């Protein structure tokens, strides 16, 4: 298996623009997690899905952030409008068993 | 709130065992101990987990004290590729809360 696939790997955008991050989980995995990592705040769980259903979105920082999982093989994390403080590395992870998560390579987002 | 306490950083000579401690004095009876590591610029990687018995897999061993208030992750023969941040996580739900971890530096 190719592992968790994330795109793009790098994104540079201007403040106010919409940003969409994409994730393809490992086939057969029931769980999908979105994390954000910064030097200041470390690795934070934003939202996770089980069988395509959002279970806990308490980590989503504000209404500018939204995540969807329209099917078992695809998820998006959208930021609209983006702000400089959203600059971070965003990781997607999937798992068959919730605690054994497989992380993707991450998307490095820079908002100027 | 942090449920675990880990040293900020540790060094280990290549080929020697790396013993990474973790304190989790407030762990409850149904909470597991999970270990992940994050090599620079990569996503975290699952290593091992346990409830109360010691566990071993191809990557590492996990030793949990009898009172379950602390644990040690052991990398039996550290290599330069084991240089990473190691996270000890306690929980019993789908959510993993990552702390700041221990930065392990393996030197030649």
C-alpha cells in the first residue's frame, strides 16, 4: 500500500484566500484524523472521522476551518479565509484500530 | 492537561540501549500507554502500546511499572535513524493527545 497520501505537500497562499488540503487514507482504514503541528502549540488533533462520519471536531480552531469526508477514500480540510496564524504543517492519519495511526507526509502551509 | 511527563531531551550512543522514561501518575485503570515517534520532517509513527503487562515488538520494548504510574520505552540497539522525538501518550479513547515528547539524539 502507498500509505496515507496528502496533497499538496507545500502550499503558499496569501491571507484571505481559501485553502484546501486533501488526504487519501490507507484502503480499508475506518478512522481518519486531521492534525496541525506548530512549534508553539505542538501536534494538535483538529477533527477525526469514523466510517466517514465526523466524531469529534472540538479541536477545530474556529469556523474558518471545515473538514469533510465524502467517501472512504478521500477527505478535505478547508480554511476560508486563511490567516497568517494558520501557517503550520497539517497531517492526515488513518487507522484500522484508532490508536495505531498511520500518518501521511504532511502539508506545509504558509499564509503570507 | 498533560497526563504524562517526559524529559525534554536525551542522548544515546549508537549501538547502546536507549531507555526513555515516562511518568503518568494519574493514569486510570482502563487507560493505555502508547508510544509514538516523529523523525524530523515526517509524520509521527506508532511504536508500541500496553495496558499493564510488558510488551515487545520488532521496534521496541515497553516496560510498565506494577503500579502503572510510569513506563519506559526501550530501544535495545539504538541507531542513528532512531534520532527523533518520542511521545508517550496515555488514554482510552480514539483520541491521542500528543505532548511535547523527548528529543532523543543518537550519536556515533
